[in-house]
C-alpha cells in the first residue's frame, strides 16, 4: 500500500488512453496500491443510460463527466483518494478548474500502445470492432503537444510495472491553478 507523504493532500489519478491500452487493468491495479482509495470507472457511468430514448452522445458524455466530478469531489471531501478510469479527450482543463478548490494532487496519465499491440489486445477481448475508434483516439492524443509529458507507452510492459511507474514518475503531476 502506498502511504502519502502529505496526509492532508489527497491524490487523484486520472488514467486515460484509447481502447485496448490497459486503462482498466492499470486503474484496478493502481487502486489496490493506494491507501484509502476508490476507483471510478467512467464507462460504467456512461453505460448507465437505458431505454429507447437517450440523450445525444455529447449530452451523455457531459453527464458522465459531471458524475465523475461529483463522485470525485464527494470521495475527496470524505478523505479518500481517487483513481479515475476514463478516456479524456478535451476535458482535462475543465476538470482541473472544477477541483481547484480541493487540496489535491492530480496525476494524469495517457496510456498508449502501438497499433499491433492494440489490435492484439482488442482481438483477445473480442472487441476488434473498436480498433478504428482506438486508433483515432491514439492519434488525437499523441498529436496534441499539451499531452506529451503525460503519455506512457504500455506496449512492452506488464500491469505491475506500469502501476509502479505511474506511482513513481512525477512527470504525470498536473499543475492546478488554485488562484481562481
């Protein structure tokens, strides 16, 4: 179990990346190592919508992020650390603004893998239909210069090694402007 140095400051790990890079596996492993931790699986929130008449994709995505934020805030104010497993496209700045009043340290990690590894992983889990979307997201995330410091290649790594690197590497720390 990881014991935090600053007992007053809580940790939020935001694990992102395209489908098949190991977000869920890494997030679950990470949540096991962090003391007093909860895991928020964004896909479970996104897939709560049922029935014939559903909001648009954009509305569902916005509601999912609002729910991730509400859960995160609730857990943080109740002295729990948080690991979030969800694809981040353009929401990082918004999320940082929404948590700027909390005494937290945010670590943002974009997991990536090469095309062959993504294909292999998606095939293994029976989700090869998601390959085009995964490659689109990979390209989008890698082409944004603001993401460079947060990208972590999982192609040749095992979950325990990834988890340890995520915990140890300070390049994943995000500056949160608390002066707002």
